[in-house]
C-alpha cells in the first residue's frame, strides 16, 4: 500500500553533530582509542596549551616554579597529551627542563 | 658579538667576601679573554636538586656576558679549573632575544591597531548625539 512505501523510503535525518567529539568519519581520528590504553574511546575534553592562552613567550630554565608544573613527581617530563601543551611549546619546555636539570635546579630522578 | 648567560654554582661554605672575590676573578678572566660582562647577579643559596661533589647546597651566580665563542670557551676553561665552582652552564641568548623581540613587536602592532580603529568611529558618534539633542 502507498503508506508502507513512504515509511520505508527515507528515515528521519539525524541531528547533525550532536556529539562533536565523535565525527562520522574521523579524519583526524580520535587519538583516544589508539593510545588511550584501555577502554577510553573518545577525547575527554579539549585541553588548551597554557602558554598559548596566557601568551607566555619566554620559557626560561631559571623559572623553576613554572617548570615544575610540567614535571611529574619522580622528576620525569610529563607528555603533552596529558598537559595539553602544543608541540613548539613542548619542545622549548623540554629543552628548558633539561637545562634546569643540568644546573641542579630540577632533579634527574627523584624519589 | 653574541650574548651568553653563564650560570654557575659556588661551594656553599664560602663566605660572602670570598664569593665576591671569586666573582671578581671570573669577571677579570672574561675581560682578559675579550668578552664584556654586561651584568652579574647573585641568586643566593639554594638547595640543589641532587648532590654535586658531595654538596647539597650551593650559591648560584649569573653572568650575562657579551663576546665571541673563543672568549666564552676560555672563560669556561677557567671555570672548569677553579675548584670552588661546582657546576656551570652557558646558554646563548642573542638569537632567543631576537625572536622574543619580534614576537612582542608583532603582538604590540596587533593590539595597537584595533583600539585606534575603535576610537575613531566612537569619537564622531559621541559628538553627534549632543548636537542632535540640542
């Protein structure tokens, strides 16, 4: 009958991007499932780079208090996927931390 | 001429005047080698993050030096020989300063232009209103 044909033909369109962190075809790909290590499927939330937001240009090795925010308890440098720092700033941060370690402002390996 | 920052750690048990004497000696070495010491800063006694030569504290001193590579090499050699200097690090800063100056200039140009454009249309609009009401 005519009504059945109409019901079958076109389903109602889905609301577009109600879940922005789950695109239909992931071009960038959710970085979560590959390296999340476990059942985590999607990005938690969009972390922003602290240096870009606050417009800090100068990442100095002498500024121990700022560098310590990016160093774990054992003295290891925290990866940027956890801190949300962008790549150029992470590179500068890493060289600043390594210089600070050399001049005994930060430890190489702590307890 | 390049600009360098030289930071070194002095033994903690040295007295104030001995540290000053050592700083003066180092400045003399730099000048003899052909560099100019732009500024000196004593950063005080700090606890070291790890033991260096069996010392757990140290006095930090910072020099800002302008010179060429050979002069800095000579200064480093003297520091290596001096037994009161525990550790030193030399960082070249002129290129980094250039980059920072460029970034700051661009940022200043960005922030200066929009307020100027916003002020111009706002001023004639403000003057028109009292004229219209009168």
